[in-house]
């Protein structure tokens, strides 16, 4: 299991999706989460005021390889885009 999460961490460190988006892995209550932060988001109530927005995605307990982790990361980006 450790190897699969090592692959994920490596990919998250390297991922680039949209300008202003940041990616990292965090631990919450003993569970891994992918945090996708939109650094260019602005406050809807105060336009022009920056308001970075973070989206947390639970990391599945699975044994993915590099190809499947890349696809999973991409799908999480799409989920964030659909949400916004």
C-alpha cells in the first residue's frame, strides 16, 4: 500500500492543471485527502478581493499504478470544475 501512495504523492508534487491551482496531500483524521486550491478565486460578495478556495477530495484506499493515479487526479480536477 505504501508504494501506491508514494506514486500518488510524487504525481501530486508534479501536477499542473490551471494557472493559480495548487495541489497537495493532507492528512485529516488519519485519512489522506487531495487538496486542490484555486489561488485566483475571488470573493463573490466583494469582487476584486482574493479568496483562495480549497477543495478536499478523499483519497481512495486502493493500489493504483501511475497511470490510474493520473486519471484519478484528472477526475478530481473535473469534479472541482463542475462544482464551480
